[in-house]
């Protein structure tokens, strides 16, 4: 009669390999033939093997693996600082991985992570396949996601902000100032947060009895070059058609947009109002200071880190899905439209 909880010996017997070989697969060792690894992984999955949870980490031990889809921006640095500060309070260290702009983790990353292994993983705008999640779960490595690129599985903890409300608040502010021709610059259209912000943008138009003009909407990445290129396109439209205000999907896009406006001799905010998103520290130092939606990046990072440490110690977070409120911070880049 098989045991109710399969052991390494049970897996080894079922696959026809040695117990040490099964142990190597479970522990992420590289010295196992690919075909054998696949067979063992299949048996681990089909037989429902779960590794015994390790003892709770003590002060000064363990690592958090923080994975960004792309590093190098002030946005990423805000999250990194928030994670590191919260982890340091528990004397836990942070290691960084970067996916070169991709949102899906390669299997090679999972292999390397299993060979470490960390206390847990925080993914930023990135996600795992179901098979990759199962591999980490078998090693009792929890995962928390910040700023998901899509709807995360129900069993994955996540932290984000209300992107729809952020887009709504930004656009309501511009409409309240008297703008009716409002442009928007979105991020990658396959990201959930981008779609939510643009939905909020459109909803603000609808409630005001206006129609969002699709000719005034652009998309790209969240970086300066997209804001600059989209700005040149939008601001060189005929004067009667070009927007008098633009909602940018990130502060970096907004900074690129300010550069385009300056080159074209368009004054912000007298000729053009601009709203960014993220409320990075740098926006207080651009000219004029940028109106922006604060999506609480440091708070997101802190909450995600605390969630992960709870999970690593066998505690279930009280709220596995955390949605923080966004907040519009008004500065000098917005004003009524020119008469």
C-alpha cells in the first residue's frame, strides 16, 4: 500500500532510478541527464511530492531573489530600495536578476535558483509558467509578484496599485482644467496595468460626456524614448487637432515628452499640460515640476517583501492580493488650455 505522502524512495522506485538521483533533481543539481530529469520531474508532479518545509529562517540568514523584467530605470531603483530596506530589517540579503525586457522567466533561471536556493522570489512585471511554479513549490520556495503583466494565478501572492483609478484621476484632473483634446501614451499593450490605466483614461472621458480620440493615443515601452517619439508625433499634428494635454503612462515617458515639446517651441503648461505616472523623486526637479500619479512604489516593495518573508516562515498572509490606492500629485506641469 503506497504511503499517503510519497517519499524520495517512492519516486525513485516509480521511475527506476536511485534515490540520490531523485534527490539531485529535487535540489536543482545540474549533474543529471536531461531525459532522467524530465522523468523524475514528471513523477514528482503526478505523485504529488512536496518537499518538507524548511525551518523558519533565523536572523541574518537567507536570500531573497528579486527579478526585474528590466533594470536601469529610476522606477526599478525605487522598488529595489524598498525591498532592500525591508529585507535588511530582518537581516536578509537580496540578489538581483534581470530578464532583458522579457516578462517570462527562462527555465535556465529556475535551474540556477533551485541550485541556490533562496528563501523566496519577488517578480517585478514578470511571471512564471505553471510548471516553473510547481518546481519552486516542491522546494518550498514562495513567490510574490509586484506589478503583474497579467492576471496572476489565484495561489500566487501579488501586490499592485489601482491602475484604473490612477488613469481616471489623471484624466479627470485635465478635464476639470478645461481640456477636451487629451492625448495618452501607454506602455506595452500586453501588460494589464497599461490596459487598466487607459481604461481609466477612457472612463473619465465617458463620464464627462466626451469621447477619447483614438488618433491621440500612442503606445510603446515605459522609457524616455517612447515619450519623446510619441510627443513629436502628437505635437506636430495640425494645431486644431493636436492635444492640449497628454497623460503619459510613466514619468520617464513624460520627461521624453517634455523634451519633444521644448524642441518644438511648445511651452508647458501654457500650451500643453502633461501628467506622468509613478511620482518618481526626479519629477520634482524637472522644469516645470511634473504632475504625476503616485503608485506607491516603495510601499509596494515593502508589502511584497513582508508577504514573502511570512510565506517563507510558513505563515499565510492575511491578504494575499494587495491593491494599494493611487494618488494624483498636482505640480506645475498642468494648467487650463490656451484660449
